[in-house]
C-alpha cells in the first residue's frame, strides 16, 4: 500500500504546497500534507490523524530544512507526546523541486517501505500475465500524474518499452496530437517510418484492420545508390523520396535524426503536411536538436521527447498506443 507523506518544516514555507500538489498529481500518492511544526500540537495531531486514517499506517516524513536532523528530532518528540496510533515511519531528507525531482522523490519514498531483504519471487511464465503485472506497476506511479486518458495510454507504453519512468517527464506533445493521430489511423492513412526496426515492431493486425500501410524506404536500392552518389544519409533521402505520400500520413522517426530534420524541412520549405509526426530519435548527435525543432513546430501536430533519449522501441510503443486508441474509438462508434 502506498504510504502517506508529510512534508515537515520548522516554520511554514509556501513552496512546500507546490511539492505537495506535485506528489498528489504526478506521483500517485493519495494523502500528502504540509506540516509546519511551529504551529503547535493541535495542528500536528489534526493533520496526522487525517493522514493515518487508513490501515496499515505507513508514513514518510520528508523535510527540506537545512537543519534536517533537528526538524526530524522535533517531529519525533511531538509524535511520542501525541495520542496518535502506532505507525511505520520513515524519515528522509528531500532535495530540489523539479519535475524529475518529484519522480525521484516518489521512488525514494516507495523504496523506503520495501522490505530490506525482499523475497525472490519465481518468474511469471505466462506472457499475458507478465505484461499485466508490468502495466500494474507502471500505472501505480502514472495514475497520479493527471494525464488525460489518451496521453496516459501513450506514456505508459513508452515507459514500458524503455523500462524507464523518466519517459513520463521527457515525452511531450502538441495539443492536437493524440486526436489527430487517432483520426488519421481511422482514415486509413499510411505510416511512414525511418528504419526497418520500427517497421517490424508496428502491430500488423491493427494496421491491417484499419488499412494503414507501413512504409520504410531506407533500404530501397535507388535510395541506397543515391545516398552513395550525393553523400547524404539514406534516412534523409528516404523521406525526400516519399514527400508526396507524407501529406496526411503519420511519420514515425525512432532512430535517425536526419530523417526528422528532413521531414521538418519538407514541412517548412515544401508545404508538406503530415497528419502527425512522431519524432523520438535516440543518440548524442543531432537527436536532441531535431526534437527541439519539432517541439517548436506549429503547422503540424507532433509527439516527441526531450534530450537524447528515445529510440525505435519508444517510437513503436507510441505508434501502437495510437493504433489501440483508434481501435477503442472504432469500438465506440460501432457500439453507438
């Protein structure tokens, strides 16, 4: 069971309220309170009684005070002198207030309440059960982030693909991205990808259901030959080759920043208009820059990630999430 959290300080600090809201909205905690110790025993007991209403009673006591030991000792003394019930308490010292910090603090709090020597469970050997348990673990953290349902589905699958909760902080999207992506799928749009790994990972049953062709031209003989002659990357020329087909398509880039740079050039200079651009190339050369340019794009909807992280598996996860959302939408229409 997720513990309750109390943010303790010697005196009242307004920034702690912001951290409290972030832990509720972005970290999945159900009960979080701010407790300035200077405001007396009555408030101390009132706040903690509300936090400890459920059983089992587990409480993370977090302070950001410079004199952390003194604050925690004062909390401990007040607790001993109160009429509050016996509780499993874990004191800890917090740190910087940033989105990544909220995620790190959330994980630190949960880790404090794990058994010191947890039993090793036998592996789950049924694939469906493995995926079900994986998403249960992911949702336990993401459910508090306040994402709308469509974006939640995309983020949870990206986190699953990368095995990294940081993707929840790194992913970003244009306000119309999810809706325009779903409509494009339902309208039988082509899906044009940068590499064969992305092509092979996209769900064939779902694309066949909606009549979406998946195209990858990076290995086409004419693209390979032209890349040798012109000294350009195959990824660039593969996107240039299908510029007309990109209109109305979903463009997916998971590996090659040069493919994303070319798509953005086609949008800017040649008036090409994909229905959606999913741009999450991975790497240290050009990846972050290409995604930064995509995030500034206002002419077409986009889904992207900040920094060097991303990759083909993340691109596939985002695309398959959109296909599943389209499947749900189609089911709703049929039911209606």
